[in-house]
């Protein structure tokens, strides 16, 4: 596969950078081709602002959705954004790698999403009717491709467990996995997470590296997270509410948006 | 009260800016004092990088946690960050106002959190022992102060409902409300959210403005979200897992971290 790895850590000699190099080596050894967007090294601009829309006249209001739609449609997005879009179209798989800062991605990576995921490319795609509500959540420009996160958390693993005080890691990552990656169509693989990363020593690093190598060897075959397709019949359209009877009785929250049949299969494995 | 409003929208004539002005007017009319950090107008720098730590020598690795700890302890944080910390200490209440981009805050506001919430100030505070795991989640530097979000979502309200395809809005905002605001000690008020904001016309705007005025009149008295205190006995220390018997039977996810007694009281009201 062709793999794009988007990397967001300011230190070239960080533990995250070492893990990135482990991932790249293993992917290449397995026959994959890898390109890297190292956001800090590229001096990536994080903020959506007027400079992103050279077509906007000075007296026009900046409405980000409308400006993004217009710039994508007329091919007037800035060159840095166009280059990232080309990389996304080139790649069969996207990896976002970042340290978990305040329970989500660093600003520079959020700024990559905010700027690169343009209207007409990553959202605002497809027909809106009583049969379909756009090509999103399992459909869209990036459908058929795979994506996954590589995340370094400073806190203890237990603190991110099912009853841990931070909240479960899968729920903390849901707005990214489901809201950013599944939305434009990616099949989202389970994330690779390291915990207590600030306290790593040589043996802990080597154990994590070994686990990461194993994950990288299965990126083509591992089952994606079984999110429900928006237009596959599970949701009322256009309210986009999950139909009664789907999901565990009395359940609420993010877990509703996983297909039970697949969850049972995974639990049985 | 003294209120700091941190605002993150690139357009001074946006709907978000109009709602901000409505909030400020109402707060001032009620006798509160308001200061604003308008991040785009300030040219806020979003990325944590070496420029944030002038004390770091050129051959030293940038470890963000260690660098933040050292810079806060030695008073060598950059002036823009120091100014924001002074505002946070001055204010009795913090409001973060932003459009919901990809189910969370824009990069520029995440960058404000990443840079201003320094080690020793917003995290890494207090004793770590078998009795307490730091001053966090209800305790900390900002304890006794209030905080809330004002959020403009583009999507339909139903899509953010209990069974909506995007996930429930309270769960999407949990990493911010609980992970960013409650963590350093704030009492977190229920968020003020507008939906379908991109389709607002004059009557819809006026209805939202009226609802916002009412919310601003109660900021001093409204009950905070009843998150559990980390060191109050509900969690095992140091695993920080919620004790057996707490939370609804079989429940998982973010809802576990709300006190049931308070939830029942709120539901009965």
C-alpha cells in the first residue's frame, strides 16, 4: 500500500519521532511505500484565516464553510493545502501520529485537519435527500482507504480504562476516529496507543517498538472499527438518529454507533 | 464576577462575533466585568515549539512537559503566555467561545490551551501519594472559579442528540469540559450550543441571542455539571478507576464520571 504518515511532534529526537521511524522501517520492510508530512518540520500554518482564501475580496466576510467550498471548487486553495490533498488522494492509508495533549491532538495537527479537509473534498460531498444525507460516515472521497492513529499518552493506562478517571481512550478518540476519519470515508483501524510515555526507559521503549512493528505488519488485513454506515439503513434520514431497536437496550453515547453483530464477532475471537 | 472570554473565530463580522457581543453586553448589564482574548485579532501563536522556551539551550531536546515545568517554575514562559495566565488568575469565570470544527475547537484555541495551560499551573499540581493523585479534576489552581463553553455547530441538533449520528454533544464536549476545564479545577457549567448555525436568518439569530442573554444572567447561580472529584473517595488511588458499585450497573463511558445523586436531582427538577 501507499501510506501517508502525518507527524506532529516538535522535537526531531523525541520518543514519538523514534516510534515514527520504527513504523516507517517496518512498513517499508513489508513492501509498503511511505511518505511523511512532518508538520513542525514543514512549518505548517495552523490557523484557518483570510490568507487561506486569496480569492476573497477585502470587503467580503470570511465565512469559513462558504470560503472553503468556493476555493476547492475553483482550485484556489493555497499550495500547501493542495499538496496535502494530493498526498491524501495518492495514499491508500493515512496514519496520524501525535502525543495526546489535553486529551486530543496538538494544535498544529488540528490545523492540518481544519485547513486540508476542505468542503467538497472531506465534507459537503454527495446528494442530500430523503434517501441519503451526503456521502459521509463510511462513504465519501476517501472511501476504500484505511486510516489509523498512533498516539502517545503521558498518563497511566488504567486512567484511560473503561472506568478510568480520564474516560475510556476509545471514547476520547471517537471525535477523531469517527468524526474526522470515518466521516470522509476512511475505514478506521484500532489505534496504537502508548501510555506513561513520559516515563519510558530503554526496555519499555523496545517493548512498545516491538508491539508497533507487529501492528504495522497487519495494517492491510486487520479489521476496521465496525462503525455503522450512515446511509446503510441504521439511521432515520434526515434526522440521522439511530433507529429504535438498534444498539444495546438503554445504551447511549458513542458505543451506539458500532454494529453489534461485528462487536459480538470481535468479542468471540 | 470578573469574566474572561476567549474567542476563536477569524471573522470580526461573523455570527459568532455577534453572539459574543450579545454575551458581553448582557454580562456587563448584570454588573459583571468582562475582558476578551480575541485570539485571531491578537495573532495568537498556535504551535508549542522551541520559541516557547527561550531558556532551552540549542543542543537540548525539547521535551514539552519538562520544558513547560521548568519555564513556569523559573518565570521564563513567553510574555503572551504569562499575560493569559494573569488573566485566568484575575477572572472568576472563563468562557471559551468557538465554532465547532470537526467536532472540537479550532486549532488556534487548542493552541491557546496547549501553550497557556502550563505544567505547575494547570497540570502537575499537588501531591501524588496513595491518598491524592495531584490537585486535578475538581481541585487545582483554578478551583473555585467557573467556566463554560459557547459553541456554534453547523449541523442539525438531532444529529447531536442521544442517538444522533455525530454522537451526543455532551460526550463530544467531554474531553474539553472534563479534560481541559474541570482538570485544573474549574466548576464547569452546561455549555451554550447553537445548531444549524450556518443557516441562521434574522429570527433564528434573535431567538439564539435571547436564549444566550438568559444564560448569561444565570452564570453566577446555575449548577455546574456534577463531575466526580478525583480525590473525593469515588476513585481508587493511584489506579484512578471508579470504585465498584458507583455508576449505573453495566454503564461505561463518560457518563460514569457524573455523580448519580446530583443527576437524579437535576432530572427531578
